[in-house]
C-alpha cells in the first residue's frame, strides 16, 4: 500500500479512532471509521470495493474483534485485517494471527511500525 488506499478503522475508543485517523490521513490514506463492530461490518459491506485493509480492536463491547473479523470474512474471504490490542501477550498474537488476521499491532501505536504493517499488506 502506498498511502492512497481506503482503510477501515474499528475501535470503540473515540480518541484512538481520532488520532489514528489523523496519522493515517496525514500519510495519504482515506479513512473510514466505526466505533463498534456492528457499524464496522455495515461500513465494510457498503464499501467493500474501496476498502483495502481493516484495523480491528480486539476488545469491544457487543462484538469483539474476532467476531467482527469472522463477519467480514463472510462478506469477503480476501479481507486483510490487522488486529489491534492494548495487551502484549504472545499467546494472543499467535492465536489470532493463526486465526487469519494479517498481523497484530499493540496499542499505543508506534506510528512508523503501524505504517510499515499497513504498507506490507
């Protein structure tokens, strides 16, 4: 990814959505946001032809990141998703990356690392 693509951010923390959006838009990406999993699935369905990758928070009310990812996979089996979590646990990383997520990024983000992961998709 070169920074001209559309990304979807799904996170229940409005501050994280806002800051991450500013960072990624500053790098040239078009950003869509959802503050819960159900809204994220809806936005993905409506914009499937535009969205190149999705950043999904693991811990959210109603639908956690894993449930959201499985719903997105039903819509497009080729969805590229990065799991985002505030916990640094090797077991979490290993389990969820084995589950089909492209990668794992720990909060708080290291901006350069975030951009490297996104561009590697």
